[in-house]
C-alpha cells in the first residue's frame, strides 16, 4: 500500500485559492430526521480504492469507518493510497458526504542568509491528534482569484530548547507569504505536521504572526 501523506521538503506549500475555497459545505437544510441529521466531521486518513474514490476512513481516535459505497474525492489522485482529510459522513449509516484535503507539511530548516515572509494570518486552533500537530488557519483572499494566483504557507524549524524541568521543546515558525493578493474574504484551511516517535513527551512551541500580533501556541505530545 502506498502511503501518500503529501509531505513537502521545501519551505513553502503552495495553496491554490481554488482549492481553499472548495470547503466542505452542506448547501441545503432539512429539519427533523433528515439526511444530514447524523452527519459527523472527523479528522483522519482516508483510503482510496482507486483514483478519486475512497472506501474507508481511519479516524484520529483510532476508529475505522467503512463507507456505504465509494465516496468521491477528486483531489485524491492516487489509487490504494492514504490521504489526510476532514471527512463528513453519516454516523448511523456510514454514508460518505464529502472530504476536504488537509495539507501535510514537514518543517524545513532555514536556509542561511535567506529571509522568510511572515505576513499575518489567523490561527483558529492548534491541537495534537492522530500523531499530528494540527493547525486550523485562515487567510485573506481577493475575489476572482485563479488557480495560478496563490499564497504560500509552510513551517520552519527554529531549533530545539529545553524547559526548566528538562523537557524537550521544538520551536516551529509558521511562515506565510500573502503574495500581494488582496484581502477581501476569509479562506479557512487545515495543516498537519507529522510527529515522529522520538518526539513523544516533548512540547511544541508554534509561533505565528497574526492580525493581532505575534502569538505563541504551546502543545504537548503525549
């Protein structure tokens, strides 16, 4: 089985606004016991039985969900592969509704003498789950942006330090290049950083430049 985590070794991850704007939404409302009454949203890894079609989900909580029929995931191009996603499905029937791709990013080391962009963005949530550090973020975008017009996001490893009680601390910087795009609309997305086995018991100190100034987000790896 090919495990496609979509990791990038380069500093930046290109995020096309056409992808980002394609968030999972339910565009109809039904009261009572409707088709969406038992909808659940789960982070995890989906398996593709063939290109663009998923047959089951491995959730961050360790559960396996076999879908009732194949679900369409056009962004998952590989067959017999695993992709990280935010998945919407019916918890009672295991019917698949939709899945939004989660970017999987490995931190890069800074290149000597090369500056990085730290344009502001919004950090909505940071948590550890599924052996990933997960980041919910939001960027500003303009109207009518094409696939070729994209921003850049990534993670940079700033080094390791030790806490007073001897705990290892990984210092990570979230970097962002607005790429001169207008800032009219809010576009939300998720990013996951894989956690290696030797990170167990360590803490992660994530720094980011937000619209409310420089912020630090601390997480513990159990």
